């Protein structure tokens, strides 16, 4: 039976992806900081689907976090066939006013951990001539993002990186998919203090389950770039036809808070 490793599995898109993989009878390795939530999910999934679930509580923003996870799995002789790099977070505010420690954690999680996981597990997949890697980017990847400068830049990295290595891995049996959801109903909004942003306030958002289902099928199909939702696809593709300065100004306007 094949095994999927899912980071950020304690909630949102990661939680829903865990349930989807379990439903399709794949064993799971669930990674996140919140051990209690992971254990609860593991128990729920094992009872419902009868698969094996390993919980690894780890803060992936810490140095060598990816190595620690990889080494634990190697010691247990667990091979990963599906790698889901879902963990990530954002931060709202003017770059010169936001706190560096939080942004450093964001870069470590959104970029460094994702890249290191992809290298470690990707090399093993190439040896076995099979593997599927899903890197969760965002529609934020397609343009600069004033008021969330580091987050948008981190997702642009994920998209560019994923496309590049997808090309490098052609013919190896390993595929890479960059999942690019738009605004989604998850804990991300609260964590990034975005509830009052014009980008989200009063809008009908995609659910985490909808995004996860779309991402799962795109991954299994070996799609390189998967933009969830017709409106998101249109917006992501249209920015290339508009001057970058205008796009940046528009994103700034859309991201500002609604004052009441």
C-alpha cells in the first residue's frame, strides 16, 4: 500500500487532503505542530477507513525540521510515494512595520522546508521511479502583493520552483504539481489577520474540501500548474496582459482593510 506525507495536516486544506487520501486507501504520515489535533484526526481516519496513520508533531519553520522528519521515516523504513507540501502561513501589514521573526518563520516554512522536503523525498521517488509531489502555492503567486509582500513572494517562489523541477523530472516517473487556490475558507484568514480585508470580507470563498478535491485530482493527473476555480484561472492568466504597476496597485487596493 502506498503512503502519503501531508504537512499542515491539522486543519484546512491539509486536513481535507488527509481524508481524501485515506478514502482512497493510502496510508498516511501527518505532520504539523499541533500534536493533539493530529492524533484526533489520525484516530478519526483509522476508525473510518482502516488505514495506517503515523503522526509526527514538528514545527517545520525550525532549522533541520525536514531532516528530522526524513530521518524518522527512514529509520522506520517508510517510503513516501505522495508528498503534499501544504504547510504555510501569511502575514498582513506594511513590510517596514511588520515583525521580522514572524516573516523569518514564514520564509522558513513556506520556502525552505518545502524545498528541502521536495529534495529529500523527491530523490527517493526518483530511485523508485514513481512519485507525486503537490506543492501548495496560491493565486498570490502570479503578482506582487503589497500589504502581504513576503507571503506573495514566497508563493511566487513555490510556483516557479515547482514548474522548474517538474520540467527536470520529466520521464522519471515523478511529477510535481503546484496547486494555486484563491481565497479559501480556512484558518489562514484569522492567522494572517485578514478577516477585514477587501479581498475576503463578504466574499463567497471556496471551501477547503473543494480545493483539496481539485488538488488531489490535479496531482493524480500529473498536472503541473493547477489553479482552482474558473474566476481564479481568469485572473491569474489576465495579469500578464496588464502593466505590472497597475496590477500591484490593484492588489494593494483589494488587500486593504474595510473600515467601518
